[in-house]
C-alpha cells in the first residue's frame, strides 16, 4: 500500500472554502479561507494562498508544509 501525498490537485478542490490547515510540524491554522492554489511564478513550487476572515491580502504557504486540510462545517 502506497503513501498518499497531499498534492496541488487535491488543494485546488478546497479553493473558495473555509478549512483548517494541518501543517507537518503539528500546528493547525484554524478557519482560514483558501483563496488560490497554484505554482509560484518565480520558483515554480506549489503554494496555497489563504487569508483569515478579515479582507487582508492573501498569505502564502508552500504545499510541502501542509500535511492535510479539513473542511470546516458551516453549521458549527
């Protein structure tokens, strides 16, 4: 059985949604809005662009730092 990896195509499924980002170091970014998932222009590495509930500019997180994403339930 192979190890499943979180890739760019899986991240694109969460664009436009509120999620909890579970990072490889064990920390969690709670209830962030995924604005975009694409490759960076300068380095070509896949990244996730997210923001908190406020309308601040998007922050960048490299996809290699993300372990998995969990969709936040709108009913909670």
